[in-house]
């Protein structure tokens, strides 16, 4: 079940609108790769092209080294799990899971409800039952095999859909926002279940989501898409710690990265409201830029950039402090404090903050990451 998926020059348009623009992507055998991005970025269309449900206008799709661009979905040996569970309501869980195997291994007569048992080989039926029970055991739903979908919870239905995909032993699993219909607590639980399932199977997973938390917690690598292109491809830590563009920096991370406008001076130093920071922009012409700092990298001290506290939020061991810059009230900043860090300030109080320059992210006017060279610890 470990097969590579290779996309080369994939393009797709609907009318005059290009949904996908020359996508090149290599998914390694056994990898968990997430396609993430805002609605309309092209991630679901790309997944449908891999599955064969859409044909690309240009480019090719290869699975396990074989070109499948012109093959029908049924010939690609892929299993797809949809946002809607797509279970047959009149069938039991056992019958739902068995359906893909019955469609592939039994004749038309063997699939019929009344005469199927007579027309089908007893050995084939036994193999199908055995495969269903193994898949159910893997997904821990063996006790649900005789129930109907209406008798199941959302999480149980999702497991049935996964078992139905698993039973086929596919070359790769394709998942299109499979957890979006679940409540927050169950979604978090199912994230762990999916990650554990991937570890047990060692299979290739391609997962579409608009939820960056899902992508960050489950994936080996993430392809962040924007306007039909891959903005950045890398591990979750690479996208978080070294975002290639402003789009990636804004999308990845909770809370969102703090972004403020700065000016790169002629000598390469970076200025924030007239205060020269301990940063230098390597190889960048003078002009406007954007400075990004994660909430956990900002600390409160006796000197630094002045902020006015707006409110605080308690999130268990962490507290988020929301403030705005005194120099510009429209610019909001969020700090993350751990339980051991006191906040000697109330709402409307002024605090001084600073951050280590090696943790700063600098982006040019085109939104592309610049080399930020620390010269000293920032204290504006």
C-alpha cells in the first residue's frame, strides 16, 4: 500500500478561470501529505484530478511510477474518503464496508441480494468477510458491524467510511475534508485516530483540509496552496518557523502571526516608526517591508516597544494578551504567556515588549521572505 504519487505540470481551468496553474508535486510512498489553503485555492480540484474524477487540461498524473492520467477512477486503485460519509443507509455497517470488494470481485449475479449467495464462490465470500472483519478491527468498529448508519454517531460513521476505503488495500488514500462535519472535540479525537491509523498502515495519505491545525498535527509534509499554486511545500515545522511568503505566515499558526509595517533603510537596517531595530535586511533595496513575530517570541520587560493592553484570554496553561501599538492603534499585537510568566498589567495599561531578532520574519513588498540578519536584540 506504499505507492508514490507524481504530478507534473498539472493545469485546470473552468471557462476563463485557471483553477490550477502548472502544479508539480511528488508524494513519497507511505507519506502523509496535506493540501491546505483557503476555500477556492484549488486543493479539492487537485485531489479530484489525482482520483480521476476530473481530467487536467494539461500535465500528467503517475501512481507508483505508472502514468494514469487517462485512466478511469476505478482503474487507479485509489480509495477516497469524502466530507460526507456517503454510506448506504439501507445497508448494515458490514455491508457498507464490503461493497467495494463485492463490486470488484463478484459478478453482477453475485451482487444481487437474493441469488448472490448461490452465484458467488463460497471462497470469495469468505475472503470478503475476512477482509471486512480485519478492517473493522483496525478501525475498532467490530461491535458495530450489524448496525445501520442511522444508529451510529458521527465519529463512528467516519470510521465506517475509513474502513470501506481500507478494505480495498489501495495504492493511496485520498481524503477530502473528512472531519469537517464533526464537532470540535470529536474532530480533535479523530485527528489522533487518523494519525495513528497512518502509522499502523504505513500507507500513502493525501489529505485536503482548510484547517491548518489538522494539517500541522497529522502531516509529514504540507503543501500550502494559494490561487491555484503551491505557495510552499515542507514539513509543518518548516512552514511555521520559516514561512516563504506572507500568505504562509498568515495562514499557519495559532494565534496568527503578528505583522507590522516597517521600513528598510538604505544601509539595510530595519526601522519601525522611526526606531531602528536590531535587524538588517540582507540584499534588499530600501523601501517598505513587513515584520512578522510569533506570539510566543514576544516578551514583556522594562523597556522595548510600548503597547496598550486591550484584553487577556486564559487557555489553560497559556494566556493570550491582546494589545495595540501606542504608535498606531490600528495595529494589534498578541503575546502568549505561559503559566509561570506573570502579567503585571491590567486592561488599558501600557507594557513594554521586545523579541529576539533571530525569531523575526521579514517580508518584502511582494510578500516574499527576505533574509533577516540579527544585529542585536530588538528593543525599540
